[in-house]
C-alpha cells in the first residue's frame, strides 16, 4: 500500500486527516482519544500522538501479502489508528501513560507467567495487569468494540545499549461492531503495517491437526526411552485406536551440567528442575536412544515394559534426590549416598555384533510395525536445551554462557521454578549470527533419521539475555528467522508446535512460517500448589486460558489445547473441550492406563478425529465477564463445523475460593454462535425452528445438539444431527469426520437426502415423518423411527472411507447443525 503523507494528531489540535474521503474514526482532541465522538481515553499526556492508519508508512513488501488482505485492510483503514509518543531524552526503557481508562468494561490478555498468558477483566486502567498483550474495550454507546494492541517498533526494547526517543506506532487501535471480526481486521492491519509475520489463513497447518496422537511426557518425564515408547504405541494400536503421531518429549537429548564431563550424558536428572540447568553437548540422541538396534522391538522376544516398575523406580530416584538436596543444604556429605539407578528396559548386549541404529532405527521399526503412524515429533528448547548449548562441545557453533536477567516488567509475574533455574545457571547462547546454522544442523539431522516435526519449547528465554545483542527484538529476529527457514526446508514448512511462546514478541516476529502453537499453560494432572477442593480447579483454568487466548493467538497460529490423560478424574471434561477446540487431539497416558471408551468418542478407528472447522472461542456474553471467579458466569465456547456445528462448555472451579464451588445456571441459545465467521453458515442466523437433542453421559458432562428444522412441506420436517456416540457428532475436518457431504433432491413426490458420513455408530436425525426407505452404501438398511421424530440407523466402519446414505422422505430443503457442549463442573461429587 502506498500511504499518503504522514499526518498526526496531537493534543490540542482539532481532528485532522489528509484523506477526507476516508477520515479516521479515531480522534485526539482536548486531551481525549475518542472513536466516533465517544471518549475511550481521557487526560492523554501532551507527548502522546494519534495517527490514522493511512497516514503512516507501512511495510513495503506488499507482494508477499495476499491481495484480498490488502484490499480488506485498505477498505477498513478508517477504523484504525496508531498511538505514538516522544520523550525529551533518549532512554532504554520508557514508562509513559497514554491516558485514563474509566468506567468502561474491558477484556485483557496478560502474561501471568513469563511464557504463558491468560485473561483478565475490569472497568478501569487500575485493573490492568503488567505485561498486558492486548485490551478489548466494550463500546455500548456505539454497539461496538475497540482493541488496543502494543506493537514492536524498530529495534527498541531489552537492552540498556539501545535507546529511543520518538515513536510513531508503539500501539494500534481498531474499532468494529463484531468482536471476532474486529480481532481479525485489527491483526490484518498490523500484518500489513509490520510485514514481519503472516496470518493463520495464509499458512498451511501441520498435518497432525486432523489426527490423534500420544505424547511421552506424563508417562515417563525425563526417563523416556525406546522400550516404553514402543509399548505405549502398541497399547493404543492393539485396542483399536492407533496413534497417527507420536511426540517424544523432553528426555531424548544429549545434555549435561557444567560440572559434569563435557561429552557424557548427565547422570542425575531426578531433582525437580534439574534438566533446566543442563546444556546440549551433542545434536544427536542420548545414550538411551543411541543404543537401540534395528529390529530389537520387532523380535518375538522383544524387551517388556512395566509402567508400575518404572513409576516405583522413578519415585525412589526423586526421593533420593530430595534427600541429597536436604543434606547438602544442611552442609552434610552426600557422597556416602548411593547414586540414582538408571531406568532402562533396553539391554545393550555386548555379544551382539549388530551395530547401533539409534533414533533412526527406532522410528523405522515403529513405522514398519504400526503403519498408520504418520509422524514422529521430538521436543527441543528454542535455544537447544533448557540451559542452551554447552560451549566448546559442538563443532562450528560458537556458544557462550550468558547471564540471564528478568526485565522489570516481568518481576511480578507468577513464581516459576523454570525461570529461577535458568537465572541461576544462565543460558548457553549460540551466536545470533549462527542461529540459522544452529537450526539447520539440529533439524537436518532429525529429518534424516525420520523425524517429521518438532515441539519447540521454552521460547521466551531470549529476552533474558538480550543485553549485548541489540535488544530482544534484534536477538529474536535472528533466532526466529533461522527457525522459520529450517522449518521450511526440513519439516515440510509446517511441522512445528510452538510452546511457552505467549507474548507479542513471538507472534509478531516468529510466525511467518510457524502455524501451530499452544494457547494454554500445561495440562497439570494435579495442582502443584494444592487445591482445597481436590484436583478440579486447574482443569477449569486450562479451559479459560485456551479459549480466551485463542481470540488473540488464533490470528497467527492454529490453537493447540495441549495433551491430557484419558484416565484422569476430569478426563471427560478435557475430552469434550478437545473435541471442539479445532486443533489436534493427543494424550499423555501412562502405558496401559487408558479410558478407551472415552477416547472412542473422540477418535475414529483409523486414528483420525472429528475436527471443527474454526477454533473454539468464548461466546460474546462471556467476553467481559470472569467465569472463573465471579460465581455467576457460565463459560460458553462456540465453534463451527463443515455443516455448521457449534458446542459450548461450562466450567466454574477455582483454587482458594471454595465459595465459588457451586452449581450455577445460564442461558444457552443458537444466537450465541458466531455464524458469520464462516460464509457457509452465515445464513443460519435467521433460522426459526430448531430440534434439540440432549445427551447426558454422567453428572459431569451434558451435551446438547441443536439442529435447524427444515420444512419440507406442510407436514414434513427434517434435521440431521450426526454420529450419536461421538462428542463432535456432525464434525468434519480436512482429515474427515462426521457429516462430510449433504445434498437434497426432489423426484417423483419424494425428497432424497444424500449424506456422506465418516465414522461408525448410530446416525441420529429428526424427521417428523417416517422415511420411506434408507439406503446405505447401496443396500437397504433397517432404521428406528418414533412418532416424536427421532430417527436412528447404524453406520458401519468401512476402513476410513465415506458411507453414502440416501434417505427418502415425502418432501425437503437446506441444512445446518450446531452442537452445544455444556459442563456441570461445579456439581461433580467426589
């Protein structure tokens, strides 16, 4: 876009613009910032400037921006404006008010931990938290909303050696009448302005998004090894739910501590957080994996795995480590204590002359035995390991242990062991000029041995060590550019899950290629800080994090709601939310500890899932409320399917506020669904009649399916619902699921409904009249129909293909279905 000449508005000036045909809706006059005459900030300091979107120069590389985005941003440019400021002397950190926010409801997203963000609501500036990443304002006077987004400008931030004095676009304002479209429009405008990232709609998401997977973390933690991994995959496959992807989490790398031999694996990783002091000394896998020999697990006498034995040994290791820690704190001698035992189920037979095959052999054997296993990902930290690289151990990479220091704005974030450990040990930082070489070396090796993607964790560490590297923006650019190039070359351009990344630095600088990331804190099977009401509150908090963060983060990446354990006390709660989240479904079950009945409501026999077409978000009436703490608000979440499905969960638990543990009531309506977010579903906003199907599985979970009733003639009405026993009964994703095709035709006085469906179980629909016949895959099938309109028939599994159904009724027209998912979490009895 070629912007007009720069024009800014300063305090005391009348609102001006050099583009009278596209006058900005924002103005700065008499020390007030207003939109359409409604004040949103008052007492604006004299050093703050407001500039219409069209008045500032933007990124010049417009060729890389899809034309429809450029056109949309240009057509809505009057809805946006930039905030700038100037100070008398150049400074490396500037604290400057931008005005007073009073008596106006807002939703904010802020960093409660260094790597994780969550929501907060309020009505004045004093309610805002430090490290706020976004503010959504309610404008009831205009029946509209406005968003305020802090931006990155030039290289300012994170180093005492980088100073700035004048800024024209340190924040962005945008206004709109639909909060969801507002978020999309605002970040599209920022995308055009900065040119440093791409929107989710511009990128290809990882192919795991439509599949079921297993992650090793909660099964083994750092003691992950080949035999346990093999038996984990085997356990799922033998029970009819083959994982389509495997994530080998932390514990496979070659790492050690500074006091240990430089080229040997660490001998003691049992102390809580001990891996966070470790550095990477070799790019290849550690000894546990390196000793694996091709065909070991394919033999009839393959090694066995015992999860209970593993867990008992792990507890002994942790207890010993804790004993050592206490003795050391008291000044005692720990040398007399035994060394921790190694947990391994793979013997390295010295008489066997077969060469080691390592990670390559393991991946090859897994895929040979379990041919539906499409992808194997491995974990690594952004800087290699938690503590970075060990200097002098990897040829060609120049690493230096750099002191880590928290920025002032992060001092009051939640206490975090990981942060404490990194500050204690510093970060082995590879020279930023070699960042591209670093990722190319790591990832090309992994790709060569059969790894198809990575989970990149511990992302927000660079800002601790940016002092001598031009500030956090410059340092981040070097690393993220290298990461994106490697992703494109080694992992098909999309094989990456970002984690511990929830800050605007990452989204503005790292997401040109990265297209999937975590939108919540980790799944914790229990609260490490304790919970007076049991293990429940943290599960509800997880839903809050994921759904609200997706408003912001979903503009850049496909939201990933993290793994869960299928045998957890709140597993159904998690499973329901994963069914509607729009991202992949994966669990971290211990080997042999599964709830397959639950998983079969999520996963089809071929390991694919019934994925929604959008990503799950809070409903409009929840945006400016706090479902976790206000003791009155139901958390309702909506999503859309290929044929207009939507669900809602409700959660209300919290730690330390037992008075909030109670049942509450609320209203669920089809109007809660944001139909306009998909062109194919927008027409359903004015649907008049709905058929409602209620399925109650137990006292924890209630599911509603609501389908618009289609009037065929004066008597006949019809509404298809989908696969009755699946959480997302009507879902359909790129990998398939639920109702994939729907068509109506009239012939000879009959209406024929043609449906293509993937999955197996009973298909459910509403039909006011008894069908004349139902033909499934070319054959007549029996069906159950009752006078109340409930129609059911069995759909068989045909190896992952689509079953074709013809339902003949005396007359029909168009279809939609949406689904409500609603949790009575507060009345669970334990």
